C-alpha cells in the first residue's frame, strides 16, 4: 500500500474522541462475524503494513497484536471502511479461535425462544491459550 | 421474551459512558455484514419487543427506527451478545438496502492492490429513499 493510499484511507476514518474506531473482524470465506475491537491510527498502520491484525487494547492502553500470546493470529485479507468512515470491516483468516473464552467467535450468547442461551462451547480451554495470562 | 430474560440480557450488556453499545447488523442467511450502529437500553427493548430493529441515533440524539423514512426495514431474526457484553450482533432480514447511500451494505470502500476503491454501486438513489431528507 502506498503512502498516498494510506493517507487517503486515514483521511476517511472518523476517529472518536479517544482516537479510536471500531473494527469488525469477519472470517473472509465463511462470513462468520468473529469479534469487534478497536483500532487507533497506529493499529491500522501496523495491520496494513504487516498483514496481521493489530488492535488497540483499551484496558491495556496499548497496541494489541491479536494472537501474540495465544497464537490465534488473524491474517488480513481485506480492509473496508463504511459510508460514514466510523467503522472498519476486516476480512480475515482466523487461526484457531477468535474469542478469549476459547470459542471460535465472541457472539456465543443469544436470545432464543424468550431465553438467553449459550449457542457455542469452547473449542479449547483459555488455560491452554494463555497459561496464566488472561486475554491477549 | 420474558421480563426476567430481558433483565438478564441487559445485565450482560456493558453500555459506554453515553449509555450506548455498538450493534453489528448481519444479513441472517447470506452472512453479509450490513452496517454498524449504536443502541441504548430503549432501542434494545423496542427491538426485542417489536422484532423491528431500532437503533439510537447519536446525531439526532433519539431512537432511530431503521427504515421509518426510507422503508428499508430490518427484521430481527436473532440478537447475540459478545463475551465481554460490549458488542451486539443482530441477525436480520434487511428489506432493500441498508446504507443511506443506496448501497446494500455500508462497507463499500476497500483497500485493494494498494488503492482505495469502491467495490459496490448504489442499487437505488438516496433521493428515491429519502426525498429531501438525509439519512433515516
């Protein structure tokens, strides 16, 4: 990606007061929505430069290279921007599981038939992913 | 949905300082990510009660019944909550187009081969959707 295109992209993005924009990660081939997280300019920059998705962790106040602890890396296939420039859509190839609970995606609780139910079980234990760490 | 389930759901949701939570709308059968918008408690309440998606418009500071001006209604198929309770995923059946530009979804600009390109054209003109109004 050229510097010009990079600037053109960033000029479209409407960052919030904290300098962040929400980014939806979607598995590129199946359409599964994996997770939503936040990016700042540096995270977008790094993601486009490396092809590996990097978010901004609000809890840790720093760049969050998805999978750096857990190994559950997201490879970027395509980055899209919405009409208002205030949301990004990342088409990715997710290695393993996206959710820190060990589930494939983070949206595993649903309202069905008037009840709140879990619709997916962990595929791997969080301990196996993180050892004594929490989240990545 | 029972009041108990409703309370149980809302207890899971982590609203931001403005009382809002981001909600991703995904076409339930094709997996297409249509848009991202925000909901407050009342919007979630109304959406679950009516089965028609209602967001909260930050620009208008009020409930935004998707399609009330444009006719491009979203019928709720299922509401899901993510692991941290800070994002909702709405599986919907979108009538017509989701984007106020007249495109099927809002994510019509992509970075491809180092350039920022439009990857979808409007299916209907915004004037046909809104007349003299902007957005819905």
